[in-house]
């Protein structure tokens, strides 16, 4: 789907406030509420807007640690990748999982309450994942940026 300046303006506004009323959004982007609603529907159906979410604070929920985990598998056969991915999706502490090119097969971002909790996650979940031959964990010292939105070129808006 090609996006015009109005679509990009809608996306920019929604990234600032996903709970904005349609009438407010329409006013901000210069559309009637019905035209804005049709545009939103098209953006949702095309998959450009994947959902609306509350951004929760892991820290406020007791997860004081963020761990970046690099995982190597026995190989990258289709069944190996599928079995690993099916299993990693069941681990509640894994926030993000990427299939990678390069030295490691996957990179995960894991939330843990503390070091003992991460030890539990490592023992009970990560080490039990199928086809894993190597796990390398790095502990984030401080979050510098966690940008939830996609940069939209202001010249296009």
C-alpha cells in the first residue's frame, strides 16, 4: 500500500496518542471524521496499523533487568528453526526474538526481576529450547532509548 501525506499524518498522530478520538484525529489531519475513519480502516486492513497497545513499564512491574541473549542452534534447517520459534514463543519473559544473519542465529530481549530470576529463566526456559548449542547473555546496564514509534519523514507530512 502506498501512503500519501494524509496517511503519514494519521500515523504520526496515532504514534503520539493511540487512544485519540477519531474526531480529534480527523481535525488534526484536516479530514472529516467519516473520511478519517475510512482511512484508518484501510490502514488497519493493509497491516500498516498492526494494533493498539498500552506501553507497560517492565521496571514498574518488577522486572528490573533487561538481558540481551544471543543463541546459536545446531543448524538453520526449516524444521530446526520452526521448532525453536514455536518453543521460544511460549517463554513469557522473552519480549522480542529476531532470526539473525551473522554469528548468532537468534537475538532475544528478556525481562527478569533480578539475577536469580534470570538464572531460573536460563535454566528452565532458554536451556530447554530445542536445538540450542550456545547461549550468550549480556545484561543491560541502563536503557538509553526505547523508541516505540517508526520515524516518519516530516517532509512527507
